[in-house]
C-alpha cells in the first residue's frame, strides 16, 4: 500500500506542470462566464422583495475569481484521477475492472449532478420560506452577495455529495468493508446524524432542519434498497 502511494506521488510530480496548466486554463476560461452564472443563480434563488448588495469594492470580483478557481480545480482533479487510473490501475498494479471503474465514474457524476439539480429546485422554496419568516418580524432582507451565494453553493454541494450515498454504501458492502446489516442496525444513528448535519447547515428552527433532513433520510432509505439488490451482501 505504501509502495503504491509512493508510485502515485511520483506520477503526479511528473505531471505537475500539466496539472497546473489545466488548472490555470480552467480558471481563466471560467472567470469571464461567471457574470452570467452569478446572475442566473441570483435570479433563480433570490426571494421576491429581497435585495442583493456588495459590501466591499472587490467583493464581487473576488467572488467570481473564487468560483473560477473552483472550476479550474475541478478540471485539475479530473486530470489527476485520469493520470492515476492510466499509470497505476491500467498498469495492473492495482487490479480494478476497467468497465467497473468507468461505470463508477459515470454514476458518480450523474448522482452528484442529480443532487445539485435537486437543490436547484429546492433552494427557491427554502429561501422564500426563510424570507417570509424574517419578513413577518418586520426585518428587511438585504443579503451580501458573497454570503448569499456562498450559502446557495454550500447547500447545492451538500446535496450533490449526499446523492453519492447509494454508490458509497454499495462500494463499501461489495468491498467487504461494511456489511449490509450494519447499515440497517445503525439506521437510527444515521437519522440523528442527518438531523445534526441539517442543524449545522440551516438556521436554528425545526422546520428548516426538517426541510433539509427529510430528503436526506429518504435518500438513506433508497440507498438501503439499492445496496440490498446490488451490494451482494444480504446478511
């Protein structure tokens, strides 16, 4: 295992210049389109009646740069995974079925995209509820563009990663690291963990936590069904 890690590190060192170029190109190409991306996100998620402002002269520019850097980092990550697969896995030093690796990669992208898409439709409803709740107290909604978009991106990322749960659980069971029955026995613990996670990412009121936690709980149950039929471990 240590030898394999050393080999991977050597491979990445040799390809470091290429990875940095990919990162730079992704960042440079992403920056010009961030105006349209940010505008679309705001128009889609901002509650009617709320205002979006910027608090410092460089706030919007730095926000666009940060998002462009994320785009570059994602492209660099893809190239890193490709080099590891081509040089290590394909070289038979780690025996993984090529078709399985491809299917897993495709499913990872599809599941993450599905989670982001779910958040895309959920966020306007959720943010409108928060806006109405605050407005009922007489508060005026004036959001910092950085804080508002950071919250939107955070929730979208959380759901994107959460939708990977069926795949992660299936891989754990098929690899023998976790038994299917363990997920069943710790179901209640999982629900508590989901509520804690929802409390961390939402305002401190029960309804907000439920709006986030219930879909995740349903996803956990769906994951159990998926693992039951694909995990290869009925015990």
